[in-house]
C-alpha cells in the first residue's frame, strides 16, 4: 500500500487526515476494490499514532461505504465509488471547500487553478 502521511502542522485531526489520505488513494486507483488495508495496530505503529485514531478513521470510512471491516479479518476497500450517495450529498464538502477559498480572498481564477490541479492529481492514476 502506498504510504499515508500525517502532517503535524495540519489543523485537521489526525483521524481525518487518515480518512482523506485513504479516500485519495481509492480515488486515484492506488487502492482498488477488495484491496486489504493494514491492520489497525500496524498502521498506528507505522504512523506513530494511537491505535484508536486509526480505528476511528476506519470506522468513518466504513460508515461512508468505502471500507468493509470484519473483526479479525481486517479492512478491505468496499467500493471505489460513492454510488449510493446523492449528488447533493457529494457536493456538500466541495461547497464547503470552495466557500473557504472565497472567504480566504482567492479570486475565481485562482480557485479554478487549485481545483484543476487537484482534480488532475486525483485522476492521474485513475482508470
């Protein structure tokens, strides 16, 4: 599995960083449906974080339908798409991110450049 990185300077909680990193790996196709994720204890040790932090991230991904977690069997990628979520539900985090950029004073062109760069990065490894 491609390594997950944690940024100590990031204001987001560590579990949220783990969630977003795993989602990005799935989106880029680096983690495909059925792929096994490291056990909670192993990933926690690798990242140097509390195992409850990793367990929380895995539970959130499971609640979002992206991971299947079976006690004793570990976690696997359940789906690479959010097919069960409606378009409005998918737009909420995008809208929040765009709102933050507007409030930060970024101009439309700057926002479009950032969005385009991020999308290209995500789709680079996608099918």
